[in-house]
């Protein structure tokens, strides 16, 4: 078994960003026939989610998060002199989605996820921190 450590750099334009293409590129670039990839999100207010690719499902999830954890309701957490004033709601929304890591299986050059599935990087702070990364440990067999 060979271990490869690498990163996927992202420039986010939305709170939910598909990362399937990034992962497929990682598979091609490293010629991964059979491997496991452990993906870890180091930023505290971000997550990885596996969900059906249909955009309305993402819209419903986004609305669910807004309903369950509305903005400006809780004001104890504060980061003065930053753009993250009273952003408890962003922390809690990412915790509800909460996957800071995921293990993916590559078999015969293909990412094994079910039909109609997608993998998304979730970041409610994407407007203030658009440059994010996923740390990957590849175990090639």
C-alpha cells in the first residue's frame, strides 16, 4: 500500500459546492485504480455532505438550516472587528450538516457512490472565506 497526502483547493461561490469533479481529477492525476481516500475539512465552519444531486434538495436543506437556526437569534458568540459578528448560527448550521471527514472508495478508477449522489463542500461562511481546502490522504492498493 502506498500513502499519498495531498490537498484539494477550492474557491467557493456558494454555500454548497459540488466537489465530485475535484475528486475525479484527483483520481486521474494520481492514477488511482483501487484506493481509499480520506477527506478532511480543517475549517471549523465547514463540512462535507453526500446527498442526492438534485438542486431542489439542496434548496430544501438550505431552507431547513435557516428555519432551524435563524440568523441573529443568539448573540453571545461574537468576533469583534471581523465580518463574523454574532455568527453562532453559521457554526450551528455547519454542525447540523456535520461531516468533517469522509472515506471514499475508488474501484477500477471509479468513485463508488450511488447513482444520483453528489458530494458537496458546505460552508455558510463562503462569502467571507471563499478559499477553502480539503486535506486528502490517499491509500493506494
